[in-house]
C-alpha cells in the first residue's frame, strides 16, 4: 500500500533573485520537506557531527536537519559533500552560530555566541523528534499563491488561491530556497570568519532555509522558550560559504 506523504505546510513568503557570489542552483526555487519514510533528508535526531560540541558547553549544538545534496531541490551548487547539516545553538541565550561543513560527518565552529545555562531553550535535551523526508518543489499555482499573498491581503485573493494558502500552505513549515526573505526582511550579518574578506564587515545573509518553531515539527517542550513566534534562519556568508544560523521573531 502506498502511503500518502504528509505535507508540512509552509509560511507564505517569497523572495526574488539578486546577484550574489555564492553558487546557487537557482535564482528562485522554493521547496518544503515532505515526510517520507525513505526520504533523503532528515529532520531532528541527535547531534552526530564531530566538532558540534562547543568548547566549554555542557551540551552540543542541536541538529535541526540534514539536507541531501542529491535532492533535486537542494539549493547549493557544487556543494562538495552529500549532506548539509543545519545546526542551531539552542543552549545560548543569544543564539548566533557560524560554522563550516568539513565533511559529511564533521563541522568546524567559526563562532558561537556565549553559552548561558539559565533560561535557555531546550537546555535539557539535545534531541529533536526525528523524521525523514524529501525536498519537494512548490508547484506553479502554489508559488503564484505565495507571491500574491505577499502583496495582497488574503481576503483579496481568488478563492482557489485562498484555499491553497489555507490548507496545504498553512503557517508552519520548513522552507528551502535561495535568498529567502524572513519575517524581518533581508538579514545582515557580520562575518566572524577571520579568513573571509568580509570579516567584521556587514553583508547580507543569503538565507536558504527557514524552520519555524512549530508543533508540526516538534512538541512545544522541545522548543523550550521558543514558540510559533520564532523562525530559525540558516544562511550563507556570500564571501566564504560558511553557514550562519540565527533566528527572527515573526
Ligand atoms: Zn564570510
């Protein structure tokens, strides 16, 4: 019997292409993680990569997801490994992480904000509920509905577009793409990589993945102090290809 994959709905937002130095497969491509037992991507699980435990911390970074480079909707061009791990520093009160992927099973932390033991979300566990899935590009009608919803209130949309947004495109999903726009708009960052020509300078982050702290992905107790009001944001420095993980309030 064929099992119908569960679609993780997404937050309607769309961005458009800009010139950048990082090599991306697409100018505009949106996809979501769709649950599938034989999926090539994973969400959650335990932290498994060497180098994912910051010095002086009682626990490792949290593994949010691993994206499969073989997936048709994987956003990075010429990525040298088969999986891209997305890590986030939940145990920090001011979470900001920059890291480099060194191999399929190791990362190097370039910068992580200070560890705080009190009032940090998810301080008790490094595990997020695990599932497998595939990156599934949005269809034309879905992308059109997203684009329209960026410029018009929902009530002004055609009924069929409203249905797309209200049902399969509900507000809680992992979003994959290129130059994604966050709820706070475009994000700037100061590159902490001393070897980067943009070190210490502000540049725009190329956001390629947004993960809402949603009950659809993990129960509330796994998100700790975070709620549906927070999106985890993953982007690349345009000059050194390191990964930057941060968050925005929605
Ligand atoms: Zn950089």
